[in-house]
C-alpha cells in the first residue's frame, strides 16, 4: 500500500518537472529580440483570452519646418479701401440726424440734402452760405387770380430749408406790411414751418403796391438773403426804392433776389435791384405756375 502511494507521488513530481523544464529550455534557445509582444483583448463578458501578435513598429521621419507649405496671402480676396464709400454728414440730414437735419417729405416738407442754398421759384440755389432768409411778397389786389401759386411755392421753399436756417415772411401792399406772427426770424424746425403755413393760408390779396415799408422791416431782422416778389410796377416809388436800398445795404452784405411774377411791368426795376445787390432776377410766367 505504502509502496504504491510512493510510486504515485514520484511519478507526479517527475511529470511536473518535465512540464516546467521544456518551456524554459525552449526560451533559452530563442533570440529574445525576436519575441512577439503579446496583446490581450478583453471581450465582455469575459469568456476567453485572445492573444495576438502586434507588428514591429517602423520609425518614420517627420517633415522638417523648411519642407512645410508656406501660408499664402491673397490680397485680391479682399475689397480695396478706396472702393468703400464713406457716409457723409450731408447724407444724414433727415429726422434731425447729422449736422443739419430736415423733416420728412409730408405736410409740404421736403427732404433737404444739404450743400445747395435755399430756393424760391428756382432762384438762390447758389447762395450756399445763406442762413437767414426773408421773403418779401406782393399781396396787392392784382395778385388775386395767381396768389395760390405764390403760396404753394412759399411752402415748398420754406419746407426745404435746413433746421439750422432761419426764415421770415413779410407781405406788402399799399398799407402796413403783414408779417409772420413772430415778426422776426425763426428757425426752420417743424413747428415753425407749420405755424408759417397756417399764416400763409390766411392771406388775402388786396390794395395797391408799395414795397418800401416791407423792405425796411426785412433789413431790420438782419437777413443774409431777401427774396423780393411782385407782379407790377412800383407806382412811382422806383427811385426812392433804389436810394433806400443803397442806404440799408451799403456794404452789400445782403443779397437780394428779385422775381417778376406773371407780368414784367416792373421787370427793369427788379433786374437793377438784383444786379446792384449781388442777386439774380427772374420772370415767372403764368404758364409756369399752372402748367
């Protein structure tokens, strides 16, 4: 019994020794540098162990800085600065934006774009420095049939003034002048324009023609430019008119633009006044008013 047990133990010892020595002897005979690197992949759930052999890594040479492609700058892709239009202050003269500011084109108001001077029946556009403008307008009885054209043109001219400009309106006949209620220059803001338009709608032509009192009042408010409109002769007041204007405008710092309205009976006098006071003269026919 003991003998059999001893033989069994010896057999198993020898068997385990042989199993251990065979792999050890095989490893000594193999070049260690050729041994593959074992990689173990775990698969969930773990039911087996898979061993694979990875390839030997091959070293690669990276490109040097000199071999890299240089960045390219393409200026043609961008818009040149000279092609960009800048916004000028005069492009902003609406609703009080910019250096001057006008009002929207309603209620008789237009949109002034700045630069040009004030205009009345096409005159005064080249008077760029004029800031204080007075309209001296005939309201004698002979104007009855054409007076609506004057009122329309007055509203258009006043409506196109810039907010930095000031204006006043004086009507004349053979009596006392009839002035816009403030009786002075007012800024061309919306409230003053509307008040002036209401005043214009109340004027009725009547009486004779004597512009001298109205011209004295015009110079009293210190204008830069006067528009003087009439449809007739001065009834013997021409010479005294010339003398009075010479005294009032001795330095010729006020420009007077004259308009012969509908007829040219007073055209020669008006043309002389414009010439002597650095202004312009124009005849406005009835066809131009009601075309």
